[in-house]
């Protein structure tokens, strides 16, 4: 069921919740609210699910054998976590191998952490989810080793795509590029140095080949392809996710592993819309189509699709500035736009505030900032959306965030906002008031069945 996924790695695993005997970790109430009475859809409501879709006849078939007819369908089936078996490494069934995709995963991870106080943890993966988990494990006084195949963190998915580890997934049409290669070597080195100062060990350029188990079936060591062996009391796997598109194979135009849509999120069948993780949509700002796996694009694409359905004549093309962000230790960074072209670094890389601009074809197309003020984050977002001409990249680097502030001051477009972003785990329902107004699926994890079956039962 829907909930605030970013909180799983950014707050749920903090020591004050994991180690507390009186205040167990919990997430905000984040059900899908529908109808005038804002009725909450409980987990039990989601148990029945769609097993097949016939777009030609506009029908859905449920697990109980019911056939549901629709006039308009929204596909918001989200994504599922990639398991080690996808890379021909067995062992995911072990009790102390953890993933982090949903609340059940988070609860399991908390229980495993509690069972091996001051133990050793191996984190497989180098993306920002893995980085956030590693930070949480260190904060819980675990001995942490991160394993990823590239030279730096946040690059590991490129390795997998270039070395054929996703061939099985390609055959099923599932896309695997889930985390953009945001970090330049300079940025990655900064974070890696800090992580190492906190005791995190990095093993680069390799991936797991097998596990060793005790008599209870728990992992005791991770064997790597380079011959290294790492003792482990627990393993956290963060190697990406893939969109849930199998229900729709052969029924829509597919591209980049997802369902191709237009600027109003219509698929190749005009009565069907796709949003969130499964949608491959045009970003006019860069003249390309993208599939983005992030809460920000999931929410905003859902809102835009509903607007296009309810008021097609008043709804234009989706105008979106990609946003990614992360929190770990005392760090908080945001990235806006596209990381194409030349990276120009700025700021104090010996301190806590720094960043980078990406210049492509003489224009600013992407911005990264660590440790900025809200005004600076707003400025780099607005400047990235404006795409100002850059004659001298070195001068832009010298100006740093002042360049974005000056550009943003001249023209102030609407700034992308992290909706629902908070440092607290307990949020008031008013934070999510807009999703009652939208009356729609808010996150890519909400199934198409949930929307239409709910409407059928007068819950929408």
C-alpha cells in the first residue's frame, strides 16, 4: 500500500527509532484517501489484485475471477526491487539478507539490526539508497562494508548495464537503469572520504559471487568475484528496481524498458494513461524522453494525468524539471535537471557546502548542491529550468551558487518542491491535503487495480 518511501531510508532506520524499546519506528499515515469522506484504504483492501489486462476489450481480471470494465485506465503499478538472483547470485531467502523497498522490508531490516548489535554489515550497491542505508547502519554502531563494481559510489548501475548483467531482465522488457550517475568522481570522493572517516570500508570494482551460511541458514560471509571474503552478520542489498510492466506486455508501445507516453501521459492507446515509475515521458527541457524512478516525478505525473483526463482542453504538456535528493549523516543534497555535458565544480570541497553545474551545448542543464540554504536550492532549481547561456564555464565555477542566485533573481519561475519532505517521521495529515483534491493515485506503487476497483465500489 502507499506510504512515504523516502522516509524508509532517511528516517525510519535512525538509532532513536531502531534502538528504542518504548517508541518503535513508524511511518506517517499515508493511505490513499478517496471520496468526499476521505475514507482510508487499509492494507486488506489491496490484497485482491489484477492478474491480467485486456486493453483491446477494456477489461481487467482479478485474482478472484471478477472482470472489471473500464473507460479510462491509469497504470500506476510502480516498480519492484531487483533481487540478487537477477545477477545469478542465490541466497535472498536468508533471514539476514535485507532489501528496502516497502514497510515490511524496513521492519525486517530494523529487526535484523536489533538482533546483531555492534555486528558487521555488508551493503551491496553504491547508489544513494545504499549510501543512506550505510549511514543508518553506522549510526546504529554497525561495522559497515560497502561493495560496488565501479571506481566510485553512485556509478554502479552503469557497470551492470555495460557488462551484460541485465540480459535476463532485458528479455522480459524490464528496464534496469534506476539511479542516474549523479556523482562526478570529485563529488563521490568527498562523500567516500567522509564515510571512511566514520568507519565505512569500501571494496570497489567487484560484486558478490556467493554467500556462506551457518546451520540456521543465515549468511556468515560474503564471497566476492575478486576473491575477497567479508564476514557478515547481515547483508543489505540495494542494486536497483525495475518497473512492473509485465501485465501490459505487447499491448502498448514500450521504450527504455517502460511504457511510452505523451506529454499528457497517454499511452499508445488513448484510453490508457501511465504514470510514475513505469512511464517513459518526454522532458521538453532537454528534448528527450526519460523514465524516472523518484517520488517527485511519480506524484507530479499522477496529478498531471488526472488533470488531462478531467480537463483535457485546459491541460497542456507536462513541464518537468527532474529532481533527486538524499539525506545521510549531516548531509543533504539536491540535484536538478540533467547531468549531461561538462561538469563544473564550485564551493568548498574541504567544508560542507559545495556543488556542480553541468554545461551542455553552451547552456546550464544540471545543478547539484550539498549543504545549501533553501534560497540557494531554489536558485539552482530556477536557474536550471531557465537554462541560461554559459560563455565561460570556469567563470561560472568561480561564481558558484551566486551565478544561480543572479540568474534566478532576473526571472523567477515556479520552483520544483519536494512535496511532503520532512525530517520527522510523524507527519500531520494536512501535509498530504492535495491528494484528496486530486482524488488519484499519488505514488507509482499504487496499482491500476486500486484506482479502478475503488471507483467501481464508489470509493473514488
